[in-house]
C-alpha cells in the first residue's frame, strides 16, 4: 500500500465513485426509516457500499430496500454496528449534557464520536485514576461496553493564524 494518499487515490475510478456515492445518498434516505441503520461507506476499490446496521439478524426492516439500490456491478454488504444512528445522536447529546458532571469529577472530556463497530469513543484526561462508575453507567444506556474511554486529547495542528505571517 502506498503511504502517499494522493498516489494511493490516483487509481480510483471516479465515475464509479460517483455512482456509489449516489447509492450511498439513497441508502441514507432509506436508513431514515430503518431503526437499526447507522451509516454507509463507499468502497470504490471493491465496487461496493458498506451499510452499518445495529442488527445483522432478521428484523422487521426489509433489507431488500437497500439491496435494490445497487446497479449492476455494485454490491451492498452489511456490517455490524454497535449503535444505531439515533442512538449515536442521543449519546452525543447526553455526553455534552453530562460534561459538567465529568468536569466536577476532575475528568476533562476532549472529544467523542462513534466507532461504528464498537460504539461511542471518548477521549479524556483526568486528575483521578479512574472514571467514577456512576458516570459510566449514565452513558451505558445501550448496554455495557457501548461507550469506551481512552486517555488522550485532540492535538490542534493549526489554528486561524497558521496561514498568516503573524
């Protein structure tokens, strides 16, 4: 694999990318009515769209609605997700709302976001050796292990002054 993303992207079939992109947009629309839908990703090199859903087993949603979106030569594959898009959105709001409680406990939340396969990931720094269980339990509303904490912070590589002489 090339280490230079520009070189690595040089062999992409851009026409196929456009087709799969339209399929992804359509899948997102179908996903609005699918309670288990999480997100979709285009995979041009393999001519496929990956659809992440919380459920890979038979449920009440007709998966054929997704499969019917793919033109000939494009496949749709389903991947397991730990949380649905609705659950992710709810957790994002909940984390934001609980930030003052974390701060009061000496825990600084730096960033959070979904890892579609494993759940919500939170980067933090702390003055205490561990996160109080009561705070973890407030976030594990979709099951144990659906929220993970990792010591770390976001590194700002540049700011608004990075493109000036000052």
